[in-house]
């Protein structure tokens, strides 16, 4: 845990008592603050009280003595309307911050030069965060990974030299971190997302920009420049004198890092050098993962990690569960769990990564269905449709070979049988549903875990090494 000493002797309100909120309560108390805990959910309030915290309805207390409101990232700050607790704080002149802001203040107080890598972007945040954490571990760092992935930041070990914090940040978290100052900041990409919470894509992009704009003096801002919003952000930061490293997987760069023919290349001042090779790394297939890997490589270089260690780290990266996860192989058939592919855009990345696909798709459909995936249909040898979307997807697939399997167990059994019988040299049974899971599973993790279990129960399936 990271004790929050910056509020010692003061009273702090904490609203939103899920994982990060409760961790904030513990960290503030450990640092000497008095905590008043609150939530709209009575069950969460009861848990906080059971943990020994004072709880209250913040609508019925004086805000005069509160030094800050620590808000959970899931609670609306601005759109569609600010939460009532935010309005109360503003009326009282009380600052509204999040748990990562508390971390930043502690780092500045106690270890301002300790390495802190912060990652954001519309897509690829979790894979890039996990990959950077893996690379820093391989390089010998005491690595603490958390934030929007896995562990609440204040539940990690405190900052110190030799210890790196690798932190995934959502736009909600950035919004609550006004003094965000990583030593390495990464902005992967920006596309339309979370507009309900930010009002416009322009505001959403501006929030994302804060992460790379706030990089501390002497630090590095790493920006994927394959979309217009990020190109503009990179140009602005360049003009402001920031150390900007541009990343592209679509075009060569005169200065920066790009990917061509499976190789990460660095260019600077007319010189060109090879950074690492991605060919044959199954956990980093596809153009989207090439961007993730290039950004992670740029972070490693900024931290002084050698090319040999970087290459070994890339090759040994196991990938993330449910994101292009290689769960087994039987003969020439590879089984891939991409249960996180919950919409057509995400599934496009998976379909673009293979040539001979036995595709398991379906679930609770999203707007637009799979009509945007028609250019990938020639890659599909047969589709196996499950859940509520089965009939709709059947109509879209048209003449593409498919069956309505209804359930995942039937789909896995039939896809495995057909892939093996095909005789193809590199057949892939791919779960990338292009749908939410909620019609049959509580979340995509449970769906992906079920797929993994079904595959591993097939006779002759071996782990991928």
C-alpha cells in the first residue's frame, strides 16, 4: 500500500467505494488523514463501515472541513451531468481528484525521479501496459503494474528508485488527475469512445492529451500518429518543447519509430536502425499489436533498456487473457481466445491477423452488427454463430459457410472438427465474438474462460510454446 501523507491531519471525503475507492480510504488513513466514506450503493457503504471507516451521506454533512473529494473514476465528473457529490464539492470550493492524483502527489513528495510510465489510448491500453511491465521485469526492475488494469494504484508498493510504476489510465482517471506527471507518457490512439462521459470527441481527445502533455521535465511523450487527433497532439507538444517520440505502423517516419515488414525501426536525423523483430511472436500478431509493441519498445528505450533485453522481452511476452490469447494447438490447428473482441472494430483486428479462420461469433449484438467486416469474409472458412446475434449474423454472412451453433460448447466442438478435417497448414479456431457476452455470460472474461476450458478438454490439445 502507498500511505497518502499529503493529507495528514486533514479530512477527506471519498465517494465511490469499489476497489479503487476503498483502497483510497485505506491509503489516506495510513497517511494520517481522517476519511469520510460515501457511496450511492448501500452495500458498498456497509463494507466500508465494516472496514472501520466513518461513513456518511455527503448530502447531509458540512463540507467546510473537507480538504478534498476523492472521486471514483466511474462517477460522472462532467457529462452527461456532474454527480451530485461533485456539485457539492464545487459549491464548497473543495478540489475533486482521483486516486492516481494521490499517487502523483506522494511520488513528488518522496521519490520525484522514480520511474513512472503512464499509458492511455482508446484501444490497446491493457496489452501495452502489460507488455511494458513485462519488459521492465525482464530488465530487472521492481515492477508495479496497476491503475485501470488489475490493481488499484494505491494498493501497489510506494515509489522509489529502482522501482517502476506502469499504470494504465482511462480518460475518466486522467480527468481526475490534474497534476499528472509521468516520466514516460504514452498515447496510443484516439477514436470515438465514451462520448456520453465527455460530450464530444474533441473533449475526449483533449483529456487524453493531458497525459502526454504533463510528462515531467526530461521525460518522454510517446504518441501513435496514425490518427488525426494524435498527429495534432504530437505537433502541439513538439512546438511546446516536449521530447516527443512519434510511432506509426502505417507509414515510415523521418524521425520516430515505425514498423515495416514485422520489424520495429527507429529513425533520427537521417539515420535508421533496427530496434526489434516481431515476426513469429504469436502474442503480438496483427497491426494493432504492432502499434502496442512499438510504443512499448519506445518506452523501454526511453528507460535505457538494451536492445537485447527488449527483443528477449518481446519474444517471451505471454499476452493477455482473452485478447488474442493462444490457448492451445492440435496438429495444424491453433485455438485463439479473443473474447475481448466485443464489437466489430475489435474483431477486425483479430480477423486481419489470420488467413484460414474457423470463426466463432455472436452473443448480444452491438449496433451495426458485422456489416463492417465484409472485407475479411474471404478469410473465413466457416463461421459458428452463437447467442442472440446468430440469426442476424447469418443474414450478413450470406454465402459464407456458416452454421447456427447456438452455444459455445457446440461451436468449439464443430469448429475443432472442421478445422482438423480441412487439412489446412495453419487453420485457426478463433473466438472473437463481435458481441457483448451478456445474453449467455456475465462478462467477456467468463466467456473466454469457458472457451479455454472447452479447448483444453479436447483430446490431443497441447499448450502453445
